[in-house]
C-alpha cells in the first residue's frame, strides 16, 4: 500500500510566467461594462425563476416526508436531501443580496428578511447560523478569497492531513468521513467562530479562525456553548427527535424508519455539498495569494485566478450544482440573481481569453479529483506574492 510522505512544497510565490500576458486593467474595464449592463437587465423574471427553484425544493421535501415512514430507501433520502439543499442554495444567493434590486418582491426574498430572526426556522433551518454564514462567507471569504484571511482555504485547514506519513487510503477515508459530516464538523463551528458568542456581533481580527470540530466539546468556551445552543441542539432536536416523533401515531417502526431516512438524507446532503463546494477554490491550477488585492482591477483578477467553474448551461445541471458551477462569475458579481450567471458565463469566459486570464472549467468530478489531490498532499495550490506588472 503506498505511503504518502511530506507533501510537495507549495508553489512559488513569484509571478507566474503563465500570467505574463494578463491585461488586468483591460479586463477590469470590460468587466465593469458587463456589470453595468447585467445589473440593468435584472427583472421580475429573475424573481420568478427563484420561486420556481423554491417550488421544486418544496416538492422534493413533500415527496420525502410522504414516504419517510417507509423503510430506508434512496427515493425518500434523495428527496429530503434535495429539499434541504434547495434551502441552502436559496440562502446562498438571497443573503448575497442577489434579489435586493428587484422592486416589489416580498421582503422575505431579500437579504433584509430571508432567514432573519424567527424566519430562520422557515427559510433556512440548517446546522449553520444564517448571520454567521453571512459574515464568514459573504463578507470574509469573498473579500479575501485565496488569502490567509480567507476562512475557507481548504489547503490550509488540511495541512495536518497533508503532512501525515500514513497510507493514502487512510487519508481518503478521512476525506470520506469529512464529506459525510462536513456541515456540522466544518461549517457550523467555522462560521460561529466569526461572531462574538455573547453579543452575536461580528468579530474582527485573525482570531476568528480558531474554532473547529476538534474543540467542539470544550464547553468552557463561550463560542462552543453558543455553537451547541444555536446550531447543534436546535437542528438535531428538530430533525432527529421532533420529526420522527410526529410519526409515532403510525407506530414505533414508522418513527424509526423516519429517523433512519433522515440520517441517510443528512449524509447525502453533506456529500452533495462537499462535492460541489469544496473544489471551487482548491486545485493545483488555482492560486493562493500572499498579498491583498489593491483596487477593483486586482480584485477582479484574483477572483478569476482563485476560482474554477464546472460544466454549466442547463437548468438541471445548474440545480444539482447549486449554481456553484458558475463560481468565477459569482465571485466577480456576487450580488446577482442566480439566473443571470448562465446568461453572462459565455461573455466572462470570452473576456478572460481576450485579456489573458486563465479560465478554469472542467466537470465537477475532475475538479473534485484535483481538490482531493491537494487535500492528501499529492499536489499543492499555486502561490503569488504579486500580480505580474
């Protein structure tokens, strides 16, 4: 059985000769023009598309619960999983303010109302606290993508795994376990770390990155107590105790089947999210940065250099990809309705080619393989300490 030794050194931080032909200023100018025309085209039709996606998720949830009392089966589990994933994708794009520009839509479909207060339990009831996600992902990750201040640099979080001198099979087994559990082993503690546990206000400083599943049992920590009280106990209590309990009138066996189907759906949801989220910014052809972008021009360039797309272009593929297959476009224009990404994707790709920026796009499975190669230490991401002049 092969043994993985110390991972290869991270790529050189000097300017990459492959980027020497980049026209950062020209790219920014054209992207700004595209931004103006795209924002001007946002309409009520984008809201109607959002509602269609929401109805599809609700239909999946209905099918899941109507069959949840049956013995554990893939139909029920996949349906429940799709329903839960749909709430996540709605939360992702709505809290990014993607629909705030559409006049006249209900407040609950804008960042001002979605999952706010008690609506969390209606709009987006997940392991993740919506307010924590809004700061950790929408603000910090998108502002510092690929930098040390980015809370979601996977390569940094798995440094211990990359350095382990153990068989590769054991590393892949660890990644499998992480994939099955990563919303509550990774995202819930990671996002809660950015908030002050006493006031629930945003923290500042590098210390926001310290919470992980490794210390999730240390109840002496106020953040860990908040994690349990606001994330773990409400979610687990509702989905794995209350919901199965509602089926007790059908008998104990029915309630147990509901619990097992819910647990299977939870595993599928985590694997699904891990498959489409984790590879977006981690691969041997994507960049990490030893500097913070200066100005809008460098911002646009760094977002492209640190992001990758999957195959895209059809409603089914986009839905199953949670619209994360348009990652480059999303990082250039984070506050667009998800329906707009399909429209602008060919234009963004053409602008990258015109101005010498690498536009990474492969199937989600190829990108996942690249990500796992980095995670186990077979490859490393590229590094830059400055953009080429």
